[in-house]
């Protein structure tokens, strides 16, 4: 009985082996058919790729032209926006220049009136007031007064303040000093 089991086992093993061989053969037979079918399918896409390439080539110039047109329109919009901003800035500049001119005219009138006031004052009364002012303004006023009156006012001021005012006056009279305040 062991012989029968062993031989049937060998026979079963042979059946399994022959089934494996049969499956491999069937697979080999199917593969060339699948490969042929893939070859047929790959032959069709190159035609499609050629059509796509041809289509893209045909629309490349119009697409580029359209893209340039859109960029040009965007640049024109930006230029219009810049032009509008420039006009607003020019209007504000003109407004500022007008305001500055009116302010300078007022200061000249006020300065002229102020100088006239200090011309009529005595030196001992003018000195304390000019001493309390900004040194630059005091120097400007003293420079416009007659020399005799300016000397008397400076002699009545504290020595340090008189020195600062004199220094400003001398630098204003120096021809090497720039006239541009900036």
C-alpha cells in the first residue's frame, strides 16, 4: 500500500507539474497576442500625437499674439494708473508751492513789520526780547537794523547769547557759505 500511495503521490505531483507547464504554455501563447494588440494600440496614438502636435503648432502664433495683447492691455492700464497718480502728485505739489509762497510772503511782511518795531525800540528794551527768541530769528532781525542800534542791542544781551547771534550773523555774511538752506 505504501507503494500505491507513493506512486499516486508521484502521479499527483506529475499532474501538478503538467498543469504548471500547461499554464506556462498558455501564457506564452497569450503574450504574443497581447503584445500584438499593444502594437496596434501604440500605432494609433502617434497619429493622435501628430495631430496634437500639428494643432499646437497651428495655434502657437495666435496664442502668442493673444498673450502679447493681454500683456499690452495690462501695461496700458498700469500706465494710465501711473499717469493719474502723477497728475494727483502734481496737483498736490502746486497746492503746496502756493501755500509755501503765501507763507513766505506773510513771513516777509511780518519780518518787515517786526524789524520796524525793533527800529523804534530802545536797545535796553529790545535786547531782553531778542535774547529770548530763536537765535537765528534774532540774528536776522538784528542784521536788518542800523549798525549803531544793532551794536547797542548786542551790548545789552547776555554775552553767550550775543556770541551765538554774532556767529550766525557772521556766517550769513560769509560769501563761502551756501545760500541753499538744505
